[in-house]
């Protein structure tokens, strides 16, 4: 979603066409990715063109045979390949001013890349599938209460060594402090707990004395699109170092929205995340 949002904003700024390259993403051969992903932007009503191998061959050699790779190497040496790689994690002013026929390579995880087009990006991220009856009933309860989306990400942050070395579970103390912080400000809260490890949550969140609902995967919907919609419906947010939860909080149109986010996003404290976190969000 960050990649799309930046590409879309740059295309709008330059009155040009955005195409997405899914070749590397969808290559699930062993060793290509730490965690295999699928193309899931189709949960939204987006009109996105996918670049073909013929269109991307000049930019990278993925999925090419040995002969095509040789031609690619020679072509790159002679004329370059117009690839712009993300220089660092924080916002790049240079990247935001790019023009011409360019291939973007990176995560682009900063709201500043698309802040000028925030209204359009929010309109783009309208869901394709309406909630089913079960999820609709829960969404109604969420909207009628002082609801808190409390998101917990554990599975790959605990069980995948490569992921855990970069990003790790924020810890139970963070949630205890965040809940206490919200409860000091607002009374009568109802906590809706979303997680990839809901059973762990059921045994560790007894410190929440307010009403709480553990939202299990029966509410996931196609490609977890119902889960995301239900999270967005909440008024307040306690989120971990996870971009799935980040987008739920950012897309929420709650007028009194409070978002609590951990100060520590990466294990490497030298990675600057100031441009990831909007100024109005609370770092705890």
C-alpha cells in the first residue's frame, strides 16, 4: 500500500501512468523472500495496470533466462536502466521530485510521499467486497461504541528469525502502558483485539478490565479485507510496529482519533522512523 500510494502520487504529480511490477513479489521459490506475499491490492477498487516482462526487462533481470540476463547487463552498462532505489528509510526529498519514465525500487514507508494527495489515496483504498452479515453486525457495534482497535502482531515477529532480527514483538508492557494511557483520557472504552495470534491474546490481556472482544479469523474475509475494514471502523488505535495496523489507523476517519504507536519500530535504533509516524500520533 505504501508503494502504491507513492507511485500513484508521483504519477498524479507528473500527469503520467502508474504500472506495478508483481514479478518478484509473486516469485515464491525458496530463498527469494523471508515471508511469501501475494498481490492483495485487488481488495480495493483500484484500476491498476500490471507491467509485463517486456516492459520491465530493462529495469531488472528477474525471471529472465541466461541469454536475456546477458543482454540486460550489457544494456544497463551502455545506457543505464533508470531505476531509482530508495536511499534510506526516512522520506527522501529527491525521490518526491522524480520525473520521467522511472522504475521505483523500495518500500517508501512514509506518509510524506503521498500527504499532498491523501484525499485521493483514501478514495483509491475503497474496498471491493462489502462486509458479510457476520462482520456487518460487528462493525455496527464498533461504530456505536467508544471502540479501540488493539492490534497485536506476533507470528513472524517471534517465529521467523530473519524478521525477528529486524522487527520484533513490541512486548506486553507496551500494551499495558497504552491501555492505561487511553483509559486515563477516555472513559467507557470497548477494546476490539485483532491479532495473528488471538489465542495468545486471550491468555495475556486480562489486565484490560473494560469490555473487550477478541476478533478471530472468522471475521477475516477475502484476503483479510474484512479484518482491515473492521479495524478502520474503530475510533481509537493501539497498534504495533506493523504496516497493516498503520494503514487501518491512517484510513480511519474518526474525528476524535487517537493513535498510540511504539517508539521502537525497528530493533536497529539508528533507523529513523520520524517520517513514518504522523505528528498527531502518540509514540509510547
